[in-house]
């Protein structure tokens, strides 16, 4: 027990978390490796989907697929909101849980201020995830409008139809980026739970989650299946 709410090890753990989150986002969204990720591969498939959609007379299948995707975002937004409520309740009555967790082997002792900061840290991550999923859900409504506005002509060389389809695919891609951001936030929230036990456990959990995401985004079997030649 110290007078300072954060120890040097706690600060190092939080710094590693921020560097990992920010660095991985730069790599997957802005870095030179971004085009090799599963996110980029899926985006190319979205463009192909929307171009094919423009050539179909009946677009009911596309509406059903879009509705399924949007419902996933709605589910995760609701889950994030429930997590925010539960953690907020923990702020008011977490003394018993703190005492129970600190009795576990290798668990570090925390002063009440540090305990509250850890809970607030988790709340912040869940709030971030909620806004990401909620905006992705809202963007799916805009995509539905774009699909409805696609030119109805079935001519192969209809002017503007393919460009409209590409713009629609880009909008779906933006929704996908926000949805991916929300899912990653939930991964990070799981890693942040390790901070309640020990800062070193927090560092290890962040590294473990980062390794999982790198494998899934750049080295997974799913990427080999989805990826198409440039």
C-alpha cells in the first residue's frame, strides 16, 4: 500500500497497453502491411459483392445479408452497454470483490483509488466499444439506402452503376472498420481484466491478445481463403 495511486509497474503496463493498441491500429489501417491483412482482403470481396449486386434485378438477397451483418453490430452494442452498467455498479460496491480477488495467489494488493481507476479503465474501453458498434450499426442503414439507390438498369456498361457500387462498398468498409474496432476493444477489455491481479499479468495479457490478432489478421487460414489477387 502506497500513497501514490499508480506504481511504476502500473504506469509501464498502461503505457504498453496504449503503445500496443495505437501501434497495431497504425499497422492494420495506415501502414504498408494494411493491404495484406484480412481486412483489406474482405474489402475487395465487398467491392465484388456490390458490383455483382448492381447487375442483379432482384436484390432481396443483398438486403438480407446486410441485415444479418447489422444485427451483429446491434448485439455487440447491447452487450457493451450491459458491461458498462455492470462495471458502473461495481464502482459503488466493489469492496467485497476487491477483497476476494486480492486473496487469490499472486494477486497484488491495491489501494481503493487504484482499484477504482482499474474499473474506470475497463468502463472506458467498453464505452469506446459501444460507440464503435453503434456507429457501425447506423452506417448499415446508410448502406441500405445506397443499395436502394443503385441504378436499376441491367445494361453491362450502364454509366455510373459500377462507380455507385464501389462507393457503396467503401461505405460498408467504413462500417466494417468501426465494427472491427469494437471487437478489438472487447479483446483489450479481456486483457485489461488481468490488471486486477498484477501489472505483469496485464502486460502479458495484452501481448497475448496482440499475438492472437496478428495471427488472425495476417497469418490465418481465413485470410488465405478470402484473399484474391490484386
